[in-house]
C-alpha cells in the first residue's frame, strides 16, 4: 500500500506544472501570441508583455475581466479576459513576469540591453 502511495506521489510531482508553464500554455491556448508575439515581445501597436511587472499585469487583466478598459484599442482584450479565473490571471502574469526566451535564454527588457561582446 505504501509503495502505491509513493508511486502516485512521484507521478504527481513529475507531471505537476508550474504557474509559469500553465501561464505559457494558457497564452498559447487563448491565442495571445497572434497579437503580442510568440515571445510576448509585442507586435506593432500591440504591447510587449514579457518581463512586465506582475502587479500591473494583474491589475490590467482584472480590469479587462470586469469589462473595463482605458481606451478603445484595449476594449478587444475584454473578450479574451472575461472568462479568466484568478488562478488563470496568476499563471499568465507569472509567465509574463518571469518570461525567458528559451531559444536564447534571455529576458526581454526594453530599458536595458545586455551586450554579449563585453559591453561595447
């Protein structure tokens, strides 16, 4: 009996998803990438979401979920956010805040660019 319990515990831990992974999955399922980019880098008039402050992103998503926006362009977000749970919002904002480009393993940050050639 104890072995069975240990087996299920190991199985659960092995397949447990982190909030980051769940947020990434939700980002793809909801189609966010079509406007905000596959790397959450933003496309044209659509803002970058990668490495934004968690509190700010939570605030914005909860406003959209409540059918509130600051301008006409943001109104389109209401449709995507209206059915998000608090847990969904937490997972998405964790993904945004902790985003790392898996191909280059770098974080996006518009205010500071890291140069790989010693800073020149």
